[in-house]
C-alpha cells in the first residue's frame, strides 16, 4: 500500500510514538516454514515472511505452489505447514485450528454524484442479485442501476479494484464492490466515488474491526491442532504488533482499530 496516499482511520492500540525499539534477532528458533496462500492474502503474508525471517535468521519461509487451488489441500497432504483462508473453518474441518489475524472490509461503491448515501444489508443483496433495477428503489434518481464486474448466479466476481474504481468514477449510475481500505484511500484523495453506509454504519476500518460494519471477511491462519514451534512463532508474530502492522500496510484491517 502506498501509505502516503491513504488516510488510515484509526491506529492499532498500544503502538506508541517515536521510533520502534531495536529487536534482537532470535537465533534459537530453527527450521523451515511453508505457507499455502492464494489471492489477495498473498501480499501481506509475503511481506510478513520477510520480517519474520529477519527476527528469526535460522528459519526459512517458502510458499507452496497452489495454482489458485484450495490452500487447505496443501496442509492436508503435508506440503504446507500453514494455510491462509478468507473464511472461518467449517464444522467438518475440526481437525485444523483457525486463528483470525485480520479482516478485509468490502465496501459498496457508487459515483460521488449518486444521491444514495446509505442502504440496508437487504438492499445490498437486492443490488447485486438484480432484484433492484433502478436507483429510485433505493432513494436515488429514476435511472437504471449499472453493475460493475461479472455476476454469475447472484454471486459477484469483481474486476480488480482499480478497474472497478475507474468504472464507477466515470459512470453516474454504476455500483461495484471494492476493498474498503482501498476505497477509503481513493475517497481521501478526491476520486469521485462514495462508499455507502450499511445499516447506518459507516464503511470505516474501525467499524470493520469491531464488527459493526457487516460486510467483512476474516483472514484466517490455519494450522495443525498441535503446531510446531516454528509455526506457533509465526502465528504469534501475525498477532503481534509488527504482524498487525503488515496486515494494515497491505489494505487489510487489523484486529483492533480505534477511531
């Protein structure tokens, strides 16, 4: 994330002020760590792995080749020590342990000239299922809703954020999804888009972390129930200050954010 362009709403608790203290490298931890991750989550974990290796010079982190498949498959067949998911574990996946290390907020984005300021969660469903056809059904002008991205069986398969922002900023009647932190940053530098409040809750990182804002998905680190010392150390790192900072740097939302 280009931090200079973004307004981050809130700081992680207990970060403090001034330069960070120098942390001595831990030479006692040794071994290899393989992470299976795909999609958006790959960027923060690649950055976190570099920081983790600096803290633990005798540990080497690599990433399993997934070809866009299920990261859990690599954990199941032993080719990975950690799998990263964008969802919580299902009841039938009880052989694994899932630890939430952050969130991705999903914002509903409209053109800045659109009269609609907020919608309900039900209206959001109507928007992207096609049940709502015109903006006046949601309190806007009598104009046809123009969906961004591809929609199959009512499920949105969105264009990359930059393309979605370009589409919505240039089209008065457009609507699309966007990563919430990315959307907040673009609004802050004057891009003509608006992020809609949902159920009267503003789309802000602090509301994502608290759970008040309903459109969010967890970033979950999945391990064996009895993790190795190296695996445990990495999970602890992701939950600690530097790991949480890395989550924020890559446009995800840390576990704790204050306004």
